[in-house]
């Protein structure tokens, strides 16, 4: 026994949970799954925050800023939002709330089986294919909803109409087939005809693939990408956030959905020469609690006349935008920043300078 030492095991379960779910997917198929899930995202940041003196978190889609200190459990020294340095109006965000027949468009549960909504979504995509010469990326909230919509589009003849103008590629759960589809999508765009990529808001394509240049001249969000609310892990996390950080269920769900929506549409603008149309196709995007959670640089480009549109009006605005963007692009080296914005930036960086104690910072 002298050759053995005592075995000390320490397991900290705070912020984690073990869940056995007999129906892990929304399909209702019995397929038991045991999951070890992390409920507290601040655990991943704890070591960084503890050991590093100065940390800068920055992104073009890191909004709303107020919720991140709560979720990651840290105190901010400075929080600021800066305008994008465009030298032309290269972003055209549109909120489409109804079809040309004035039927409200939404992916909410009560309307998911409504053929009128699915048909109008199809009309929107077909009409955009007619006027956009390059790549179009369309996002759905989930695989199940995408499969349901595509199946209905086949029966309604929408798929056949799209194929008259562009090839169609679809994201699947298989990473190999998705990678091949993405390669062929870009190849079709390179050949000049363009293509449509149907994908998922929380899938591989939405997480790390850029659609700059001619690969993404239009991105369409069919609905709001809320998480599957019947998920046991999500329910456990919502309870944890409410008890630990006093973050309400609706506050987190809306924050998470709009953050995901922002990441999807932001994939088409990667440099100053890019331009693109962003279509938010759901009546709920027109509500202030949703629209105001979009990044400031998108809200700034969203004129009041671009909100609460029909499909026909959205297509007309898109045609005019593309006509304007077709003019020769001359980089000016200047940015369209108002005097007030410039003043606020100087004020912010002066504050940064004083905090960091750096005389030569600005």
C-alpha cells in the first residue's frame, strides 16, 4: 500500500448541469441523449479576466453592449459604439413585414404551417433572384423549418421558378456535403450567373463563412432565429441566468436572436468596397425591442421608408439601390461621419487616454 497515494478528486458543478433528454430534437422522435452542458458563459472568460490586466472586446455585431458584462460577469471601464467608416451608402437594410397580398410574414409558431406565408417567402426570393445578378444567401431559423419551407416550395413551383435564374445550394447537417455545396455556390457566382445558398442561422455557414464581393449581394432572413424554447438545456440556462444574474427570459432570448441575426447579415460587408441588401423578413423585426437591438451601423442605414414593407416595395427599393451601386466606385479616403459623431469619438478616445494614462495615445 505504500506504493499508492490517496486519490483526490474535485469536481465543481456550479454553472454546469447533466441532462437526460429522451426527445432532444424538435421532431418528437425518441432518441435518448445524456448531455453535460455549461450554463454559465462567464466560466470560459474567468481565466482571461483574472490574469490579464486590460481586455478589449470588439466586434461589428456585438450588440446590445449592456448585456455582455452581465453574461460574462465582469465590470466595464469603458463602453462605446463607433460608426462604420463607409464613404458611400453601401448597405440597404429592409424590413419586410407582409406579402404583396398584405398577409403578415413571420416564422412564429402559430404561422409556420401557413401556406400563404411560405408562398410569400418564395415570391420574395424569386423576385430578388430576378434583379440580383450575383450571390444570394437566405437564412432560416432551424433545419426543420427550412425543410418544411423547401418541401412546400417544390409543390408550389417556387423552386422551379428560382432555377430559371440561379442554381440552388442547401446547407445540411453533414459538414462534408455543406463544404462541397459552398464550393460549388462560389464557383457558380464566379461564372457570372450567381446562385442561392439556403442555410441555417446557427449553422456552419452563419458562424464563420464570409460572403464578400460578388458572393453575397443580398442576404435574406426568413424569420427571427430564436432558439428552440422547449430545449431542456435552454430552459435550465434561462433559470440559471435569472437566479444568478437577474437576466429575464425574454431579455436573453431576444438578445440572443438579434445577435444571431446581426451576425448573419453582417457576412456580406467585409470591406469598404462591398455593398449589399439585408432583408429582415418577419413582422416582428419592425418592433422597437427587436429593431433597436441591431448594430448601430445597420440602424443608421435603415431609413424609416425601409421599414414595414411589402414584398413588391422591397424589390423596387432593391432595384434602385443596385442601380446606384452599379456606378463606378471611387474611393475617397474620407468617411461620412457627422460632426456630432466625430465629437463623440474624440471624447471617447480622450477618456480612453486618461484611463490608460498614455500621453501619446491620441
